C-alpha cells in the first residue's frame, strides 16, 4: 500500500518574539498514513494534534524532520489542491450566507461557474442545510456551522481529508451522520486523518490511531490490535434459560478450571439514543435548524479516489 503521508522525525518548536524556543509542540514524530485509511490522532489538550495537522497542510513549517504528503512536500500547490481541511474552530465569514460561503471556497479552485453551482448545491443537500442556504452563517448554531465547515472541506473533491475534531459541537444524530459521511468517503477510497476527543467515535471510525502526549508519540497501531485482550475470549449465544445454561457453565468450568462469567450484551448509548430520536421524529414536529435524511448521501460530485501517487 502506498503512503499518502510519510512523517519522519517531525518536530515543531514555537518560538517567542526573540526567537527563543517557547513550546516544543511536536517531538520526533514518525508515522505513515496509507491510501484509503481512516487514521486517528488522539491526545489530551495541547498534545500537538492540531499542530501536526497544520504541518500536514503546509500551514506550519516543521522545525525538523521530513514530511511528504501525496508524494510531495506539503507546501507544494499541487498537493494543496488535493487536500480538504476542516479546522477545529469553525472560522467562517459571519456576513456570508451558507451558499455564498461554499461558493467563496469553491472559487479558490479552477472550477467553471456551472460546476461550482452544482457542487455547492450538492454539498448543501448533503449537509442538510439546503433550506438554510440564504441564511447568514454568523447566525448558525454550532452544529450547523460544523456542517458547513465539513462541506467546505469537500468542495475540491479532495483525495486527502484532514478533519480536526469533526464531531465537536454536534448532537448525537449529527455525529452519527458525520461519521457515516467519513466512512462513505473512505469507502470511495479517500484518505482521512482526523483528531477527536470522543474516543467512541474514533473507535467506530479509525483503522489505525496515534496517541500523542505532550508532543510525543506514545502509541501507534491498529485500533483492534491495540484494544484486543488476547488473554480473554467471549462466546456469543442466544439467551439460554437457567436450566440449559447451568450445565454448560459447569462443563466450561470443568474444562478450563476457571469460573466462566456470563452477561447479556448491551446496546451502546448512541444506538439507543438514535432509535429514541427516530421514533420521536414521527410524533414531534421538526423545527431544528438542520434537516437531513436518515441516511447520509454523499454529494454525487465526490469521486472515487484519483488513485495513489
Ligand atoms: N501558534 C502557536 N504559537 C505558540 N504555541 C502554540 C501555537 N499553536 C500551538 N501552540 C502550542 O503547541 C502545543 C500543542 O498545541 P495543539 O493546538 O497542537 O494541541 P492539540 O493537541 O490540538 O490540543 P486540543 O486538544 O486542545 O485541540 C500547545 O502547548 C500550544 O499552546
Ligand atoms: Mg487541537
């Protein structure tokens, strides 16, 4: 598999006005991200996630180390045109409407007027904001602003998508939709790097993760491998009555010499919440700022990956 991102010994030192080192935000960071992966950057506040993202984007220049993104240094303009970025703060121009906002970002790329209009309309639809396209984004709720930010990151049909805390500020329905959108983008072969503090989201989405602490890489690997407890195993069965269960447990105890534990699996809270909201939707009139179909449908213009470099 080809590496879309190759970081080798990456460092970032922020200096003060007199060029004295003030913060070593990222230290000796080495990792790779492969084509089509969803890669998670985790770590406590201030651990260097956003700084790493900004280096990947070419917005910050590494103090040391080597970094290749899509086969070139990240400052290369050809690379930039193939990257989409959703910053952690939804920094939007408050006096533009939703439609004008997306059109503004679309104009940064060489698109015809017709193509621009098509992409803007498709992304507004995908974000569930078509009805709010003439409203000023300055009036948007945090969740609506987040959706516009995600739409903005996709306007150039990027191959590599960098998402800094994409689900922050979204309600659980919005979170699920953004997660489904990320999975659908990955299924089309896009490469995604995201940071998040919501560990359950990361577990749902990411194939591999890196955990940073104070700028230092502390863990790197496949989520399944990192979380698996190889010394334990679980067996799934339909629920058994006590008279059928007891002899099975006794047999297991004889065979293994340990007392087997049993329990009913639980739905996770996200699934329970989504089912409750879905059920309420039929009864309670919908007045929220976002309207979106149950299933996320990617904007049709978003292509499969243009392949690897
Ligand atoms: N422009 C800057 N100038 C000086 N220091 C900075 C700058 N940007 C980030 N830092 C520092 O670098 C360190 C890492 O910050 P960064 O924003 O990368 O953390 P993070 O992991 O994204 O945190 P959070 O979870 O809060 O978003 C922090 O100590 C921060 O204060
Ligand atoms: Mg951050």
